[in-house]
C-alpha cells in the first residue's frame, strides 16, 4: 500500500519540487482562472487570431478548389513550424516563471508545485499496485437508437483491473410516445402528433429530446461512480472525467439524481479519498502548464472549489429545488476544496494529461496515473481506462443496440418500415 510521498524511493531521495521560490519574481495576486468565460468574438479578434479578416474567409474567391489541394500543403507546414517554435518560447517562460508560482502564490494549494517522478517510482507502482490488481478502473458508454415508434437508450459500465474483468452492468430505457393505459385512442393519437410536431421544430428538438440526452449522460456518470464505490474492492479507484461532473452537480434536470449524486460523491471524495480521475480533454490553461512539463513530471495546480461553486451559483436551483441550495453549496465548498487538479506528462512524444485526486493523496494518485500512462508511450493516457472503454464499447456500444433493435423489428414483422435512408443504404 502506498502511504504519503515519503514512502516512495527515489533515485536521488524524496520527490522534490522544481524551482526555488527565492529566485522568482514576486507572485501575482492570482494565476489565470482554470475556467474562463469567453466573450463573443469580434471582427478584430478574429483577424488577430487567424491572420485574415472574416470577410476574407467568407469570400469563396479566396478558397482553393478541391483539385488544387497541393497548394495548401506548403502553407500548412509553415504554420505548424511557426506554431511549434512559438510554443517552445512559451514553454520556457512557463517553466521559469509559472512553475515556481504554483507553490508561492497567495492561497496556493498545500502540496502544489511541479514534481519529478523517477523510473524507480514508476516501477514500484507497476509491481506494487497496478499489476497486483490494487487499482481498478471504470468507464461507461451510452448509445441511443431512435425510430418513430420507440427510442431505446442503452447505458453500459465496465470495471477492470490488470487481474482481469471485474464485472459489467447494463441498463436499457425505452421511450414510447404511446403507452397503453385505457386512454381514448383518438385523443391519445392527437396528443402524440402534437408532441411529435414540437420535437420536430427548427430549434433543434423538444424538451423531451433534450431530457433524454441529459438523462443518459447523467445516469451514466452516476453509474460509473456508483460502480467504483459499490462494486470495486481495490483500494485505489480510477475513473474517466471529473470526479464531480456538471451532469451530477445539476442533477441533469432531475432532483432525485442530484440528491443521490451528492450522497455518492460525498462517499467517494470525502470518505474514500483514494481515487484518481483522468479526463479526455482540458482547458488551455492547464494544457499550457502541462506542455511545459518534461517526461515523468507532474504539476499539482489548484483545487476545483471555485469551479464547483461557479456551477452551483449559475445553476437553476429554483422552485421545488430551492431547498437543495444549502446542501449543494456545502458540498461544492467541502468537496471542491478536497479535490486537487493537476497535469502530468508520461513520455516525450505524448501530450500532457489532466488528473483529479484528493488533496491528501494527490502525489500517490499522480504517480499511479503517470505510471499507468507510461505503458502507452504514444498516448500517455492511462491504459486501465482505455481497457475499460474498449470492453464497454465492444459489449454495449451503439452498433450492438442498433442491430438488436433491427432484429426486434424483423420479429415484429416490420424489418424496413422504420429505417432511415442511411440505415437502409447498407
């Protein structure tokens, strides 16, 4: 078992933060916010960013015919080369000026800074935790197949470790416009037609369509974290995304989901603590810090308290939801201050990756994520999450439920009636 960072042997002693506080300029009041709210883009900003005016980009006379693509290759090479050269300059500035300030700025997170892991530590994680099955990862997938009579949503979640498959779970939801309930068939038909007219409007869909999408995302996010808490027996739990995602903090429009999520996330973040989550994407501020990291370096940047607070304060907890505001705010303050966000780089060729962990276990979590990602030198992303994703997609992916639905229509005597043009083209 891993304890605090002093338990890790290093080639030259304990993990040491990079940089020296006494040699850097005075710390600013704050670093740029982790989540920035971008204003609308005006014409001048567009031209500054892309090197051409919006009018020039909209003029088809400036476009290159598709059979003359060779003319664009030289421009592409020049732009990429210039961009890489510029990033190299930014990288040096980040290492010299920003890295030390992660530790010295006002209200810096305890343990913040940049740290160099060693090959010996990576090997210890491999042998002592990952390959012994003491880390289990969970990932989910959701798929929706829509036809005129019915919509079928399938949500699958898989739990894996390097000791083998730890289980998989699936749930299907069926949405029908008409459910027999003793109603007058004429009246009910009129209601169905009215709903379908609303859901076919030009604004992109009805409230029911939006609800279906939010429900799928929210239920899948909840199920992934519930499996980690209720089905996993490993001391360390690895997840995909943010441990406290937007879908759960807002309940995806469902009060019961919000109440259940707060209770579940309290168990994961406050009680269990030994978790690490790695998302597939991140904001440019974190990626800029990560781009300046050397292989096997990681940075502990900040907590996500401000991020969770912004979600809560901008949420729609009104009416019947109003009594939930104190509880959600308390959770955002308590749990948000305990969730650290950082970034690591596993290899020279791999991009940086963001990670989330409990502040008391952040160094252990970073080393676990880094060691698992080092197994994929080209991706630099945790292999356990990829393994869970692959199993889940193969078992519960969109193709599977689509084909099963087609078979069900064959059995119902309507094999082609509700196919779209693209589906019948194959």
